[in-house]
């Protein structure tokens, strides 16, 4: 019997760079597990849709599917959109065993990826000195999701022995520009911003624009296609595959 298929389910964006990055990340996962059937899918705004991918797998005779949501925050998309989409597929395909795992979330190992992206940004900016950090994320109407970003920021700042603020690209304050200006008002002139986003798009671009306008010396790229994220996707898949086994 074939192992369950893995569907890496991203939210989706009108920005083509986002889908390109998600596909590159999924290719990283395939490189680690060439024996698995692994597909990328999107909830909205990009192709292939989740419906299309599940239909394709059902036609290929897969009876079990593990869905790994490519989400960093446990907010509305994780709590409502993904469960609704998975339930709809289970109802549509009789006999299909399909389960969504927990999201990628904020693994401490992702800080290593943040550091790598930050080193790349600082090298490009020819900046060798830092006296403050800002961790920029999408933000949510769910305060618990925002608190999780703030906790990760504190851990990251403590590791580098630098003051750090969490900032958000949505309506949740503070915005990245506000966080950078707050540090600069304290006399800190070398403030760098790390992008806690999975892929490029409107929100990361807006966060970077506001940060540069406020005087940030460097803004890192999103996490992107990185082996650490690929390993995390496979770890989530492994748990989901076990949970599909009837007791």
C-alpha cells in the first residue's frame, strides 16, 4: 500500500513570486523524500487549487492524504479556512482519509533561517554593526497569534543580546516603520528588520518599504525555500500519517 500523499497547502497570493517560492520549498521537500507523492496547493489566488490537487490524487488512487498547512501563525486561516477546506474534500470523496496537521508555526529552529536571511541582507547593505532588531510578521486579529510572534522576538533578541520589537504588516500595531522609529528615537541608529514571512508578497513588501522609510539599515528576505522548513514539513507529515492509521 502506498504511503499517504503529502499536500503542502499554502494560502496563496496574486504575487507570482509567492507561488514560485512555495514551489521551490516543495521541491526541497521532494529532494528529502523522493519516495513520497508530494504536491503543492493553494487555498486562494494561485494555482493549483486545493480541489484540483485532491481530485488529481484521488484519480491516482490515493486513499490517504496528509495536508500540511504552510502557515506560520495559528490564526483565522489555520483555525477556519484549512479545516473547512479539508472537511469539504472528505465529504466530496467517499472513503478518502484526509487529515490536516498542525501548522508550521514558530519553531525555534526557524531562527537559524532568520539569521541566515539577515546575514545576507546585512552583507548586501555592507552593514557590520547592529544595535536593535525588529521582527516583522503579518499580524492577526487574534491577540494570541500576535503574542506568539512577540515571544519568538524576545527569544531571538536574547540570543543576539540586542533589544528587539515585534512589528506587524497588517492593522495590528506597531507597524515596522513605527518599531524602527521607536528605536531610532532612543538613539539606536543601526536597526535591522527580519521578515517572518514564508514567501514574498504584498505584506512583506509593505513591511520592508515602511522599515526603509523609517531608517532601517537592512531588511531581510522572507524565510523562503530552506531545508529547515522542508524538514519541518516532513515532521508534520510524519505525525499526520501516523494519525491516519486506525486504532
